[in-house]
């Protein structure tokens, strides 16, 4: 997979009190991507949310599609040579703001604490299995869509 979390920073830049201009640009790209990802997560969650349901379907959909997107973007980066800035914007920013593992954890705990142990277990297993499968699909799809051309 693509290591993008510190893309654009050299070992000399890490730990500096005043980051370089390049590091500041990377941070801004992560910020902007995370904002867009968060707005997308909120919008999708609102579209799917049903107050009478006892299963967090919106979060499950977001985590599955986020798993697909992150590996699709990583494939594009690997096979099409996306710039480190584009990688950070898409992977750390957009996907980081979009996916909701913390929400998944809290919702699983809420289901369990409210006595819905079966739903909590189903949700946890479905989230992990479907997200891993979506990641595999994104990797395979990325290999097809973004295959290196001669």
C-alpha cells in the first residue's frame, strides 16, 4: 500500500518547531480533504439514518465504501504516480474524514450496552468482513482501472 501519512516531509522536517512551507501545504491538503470527507459522511449518514432502526446502517455503508475508496486511491497512486500531495489529500484527508471507525466502535458499544448483543456482534463482524472485502475489491478494481499503460 502507499505510505502517505508523512508524504512530503523529509526526516529533517519532522519534529521541527516551525514546519516548512511544504509541510504546511501538506497539512492544509489533509485539512481540506478531511473537511470534504466529513461533509460527505454527514450527508450520507443523514440520508440513510432512520430513528426507528436499531442498526447503524449508515456508518456501515460509509465504512465499506471508505474501505473501497482508500484502496482504489492507493492503487491509483501506485500505478498512475499521483503526487504525494494528491495522495495525502485523497487518502489521509478525504478518506480519513469520511470513514468512521470511531463511530463504529461507539455504536457497537451502544448496541451491546443496551442489551442488543446479537446486533452488536452482527454489526462488528459485518463491518470488519465487508470493509476488508471492499478493500480487496478496491485494490482489484484499482489494478484494472489504473493499470500502467505502455
